[in-house]
C-alpha cells in the first residue's frame, strides 16, 4: 500500500509570487481550491492513508471532507520540515508519495503512473519533475526513510543524487498534468484559460484576475 504526504504551507504566506495579481484572501482561497482538486483525484485512487501537514484549520476542515489524516504543525518550519513530519507519521511498512498541494490538473491515472514507476522488489525512487526539470512535483519512495528528501529549487537533481548515493537509479516520470504547478502569474493565466473544469478553475473565475484572463481569451479567439 502507498501512503500520501501533502505538506501545505501557511495560508497567510501562500503563493507570494502571485501578490501582484491576487489579494491575500484570494491566494489562500486558491491554495484550498487546488488542494480540493488534488484530494478529489486522490480519493479515486487505490492508496493508503493521505496525510496533510499544516497549521491552518481551514486546511484540516477541507481534509476532513475527504477523510484524510492530520499532522498539526504548531509553528510552520518550512516545506522540508513538513515533509519530514509526514514521513515520520506514515506506516513504516508502506511506500509513500510526496505531493505539493498545487497540482490541480493531476488525474487518477497520473498518480497510478507514478506509483507504478516505483513498484518492484528492490528499493525504488521515482520522481515527477516540474516543467523546468528543476523542482520535484511528485516523489515516490518504496520506504519512507529510503532517502533524505531535499525539496527546493534544485530538488529534482538533489533527489536523483540522494538515490544514486544508495546505488539506486531514480525512475524519472514525465507527467504533463503534474509538471505545472501554480507559482507565478503566467501559470495562473494558463490555468484560467484551460479547458479543465474543476474547483480551481471555478475559483479563479470568481476573481478579478480570472475574469480579465477570460476576457482576453475571448478576444484572442474571436
């Protein structure tokens, strides 16, 4: 069985690179909308426990709708510390995947593809890189403590090196729907204009940014 760990940054500090186009409340709402879409997808997959690591009650309230398990951080100490807390909590006999909350386009077959890439009798690491091949948007570990995770700007490279140090060749899985996370206005614009129908798209449509993006799209295709 494969457990899932999803660290969620403090909502008051979420998506700082979008502050020029979204208000603080809208940025928090965007994170919750994207998390809703991800949990909806995960609930359709054959997985073990799903763990949310956060310190916002709004995150846990949303997680409760999906029956996930909570890890409360009294003080957020960063993404890597959140990952560590999650890996310490999962069943040590299970494999685990670590996912960011901002993957609103991920589908059940994408999650299955990542898990399938890690199946085998030997220790396995599988990585879904971001579209720049710098970050890690999905990490499969056949054992929760198999490597020391190191998320950040160069985490794709870091995780490949950590696996290689154990004599493991990391399986790189390119999944388009998981390669795009929502970090900057260009990402947001692409999401607002996508044909995907989900909570994130609906939320963006309620914002001034989303309405402007849709208006520009209509002009572009007219």
